[in-house]
C-alpha cells in the first residue's frame, strides 16, 4: 500500500483569497485529501491529475519538435500576432509570455481584460484607497458588503479576513464589528448582518451619490425622499463614525447586469469617507492568479491590460481588446498561455489562426491548435509566485511533481524564437 505524504503551507489559487494554510495529502501521485472543507479549494486541486500530451498538427510529437514548430509559426507572423495570458500560470510564466510578446511585436490580451477592465479604468481615473487583507482583518470595525455575499464565491474571506477573526484592533472578532448588507437586485449581501438594505438596480448610483454627499456634509433635497435612499444616507452616517470602514464589492461579473458606474461610485464614497475616518475598498477577485497577470503587466509595461508591442515598445489601448481584433482577422497567429474560458466566437477565431497553446490542459482546449503542449498547474505541479486579490505576492508550494513546467517550456520557446529572429537578421 502506498504511503500517504502530507505537505503543509500550500497556497490555493482557487479564488483570490490565496489561502496559504492548506495541508495537502498525496498518495500514488494523486491528491487524496485537503484539510479544509472549502468547496472552491477542493474543486481547484481535485485529484491533481492533468493531461501531459504534446501535439503537433494533430499528431503526438516530442517537446523539442513542438517548440521548434511553434517558434517558426510565431516568428513568421511577427507583428501580426496575439499573445493571450490565461489562468493557471505563475507570475514567472506570465513574465516570460510578455518577453515573447515583446520579441514578436505582438498584442497582449488576458483573462482579466473583459471582466476587470471597467474597474481598472475607474481606478486609473480616481485612484484607489486600498489595503491588504491583513489590515482589514486587524482594523476593520464597520464593514459594508455592496451587492455581494463572499460566502458564495470566496468561502473563506469572512472567516479569515473580514468578519470572524480577532484582529489587533478588533480583539472581540465578530462581536466588535458592525456589518452592513446592501443587496442590489439579485446580488444579495450577507444574511448575517446588523443592518441591511435592498436597492433596485436603477437606484444604485443615486444611492452612492447621496451617501457621498452626506459624508461630505452636503444635502440634496428630495421631495419626497424614497425610503431606500433615506436608509442609504443613514448607512453613510454610520460609516463615517467608524474607526476603520471597509467597503467590499465583487470585481467579477455575476448574472445580475451591473451599472458600469458602480466601481466609480464606490471609489468616490470611499475617498469621501477618508475625510472623517479611515476607509478602504476591498475588491473581490477570482482565482487562477488573475491579479498576478495585471501585476506583471503593470510591472513590465506600465499598463494592466490591453498592451501591444507592434511599434517595438508597449502601448496601451483599453478601448479595444486583442480578442476583438482576432475575431476580425487582424492576427495571423496566436499564442495562448494557460487555460482559457472562451465563448464559441472566440474559439472559432483561435481555430482560424495558426494557434499555439501552452499550459495546463492545452491539448483539451475548445479550439484547434497547430501546436499544443500540456504543462502543470501553478501551485499544484510547479512553484513560483501567485498574487492574492489584494496584490500581495505569495510563494507557491506544489504538492505534486509535474512532467513539464510552463515556465521552462516558455523559456525554451523564447530561446527558439530569439534564435530564429537572429538568423533572420543576419
């Protein structure tokens, strides 16, 4: 019987909480147990089994053959190439993807470009009063959940950071915190709250504007004032009396249509609250190192998404995604890194281009790839760095040994591309 081994302090990238206190049990090369009942963590790790295929034009090939073919395809399309950064990648792999994009003078799109673009642009316009999750845990005494119940998609956010744990300035834990729940249409706040408010979606931005005005000491007469808006103003008064107010919202899309001005309104309210007290905005993010992709892009190019290198230096075009240009036939080739959740139209566009796919489950992508190289999942089969939703980098401690590393595969591809570009220059 195979002995079961345990690895402690494993980081989970299942959601943006980045819990790094997991113990993973492994037997016979499979994950057989986790020390948590979190459904997101269990779905993320599974049994740790992924395919390890290398496919070139529909046939099994060696890794060297596939990399040589991929380099030839991509170099032949230099200047008309898209690099798509999906999930499941370490920050080291993401950085190599950008280096390849630079060499190919490619456009760069990512899994966060559509879902996070509105919030990122709002932050660029207004700035962001943010904090680490540890600061929220230790200081937050009044918490406002705006159209989100973290227990549904971020199961350990409340128990680890925002509600239950004792903090250095909130030693009583939940008893020392006042919780406000605001539901927007079908986006419900936490049920276990001290104060709750339900708003119709069409009243959301008006409520945020009135709350900000109340915090700044201004009054806007409403005749007669709708009861919901009066309650919203009362909530703003309660927030302004906090020692440390935390406003929590979901930065990922839900089934409820969302007003594009929501993030702007929350940012403006949080900024206003920093006059009478201290306040921060906590943006909940999904997993797969999405926050890491934005951090690496910003660190390497100065921009968090929608970057292109066609002129030999990074340029920013947030009004048009690379995937939209791909659908119009603007690119001859594409390099897809990591798992990609794409709609049917985008999958067809990738199938029409000369596409190279490298990452976890590349051989099982929903589109046709000229070259597909399966690699390990960051934090499960390979180490490196992943980012929590508050942009704190965490070391990844893989419980399983993978057959092929994404980082090493991309490094080999980068070398092959440079070698071919060098031959072309001579």
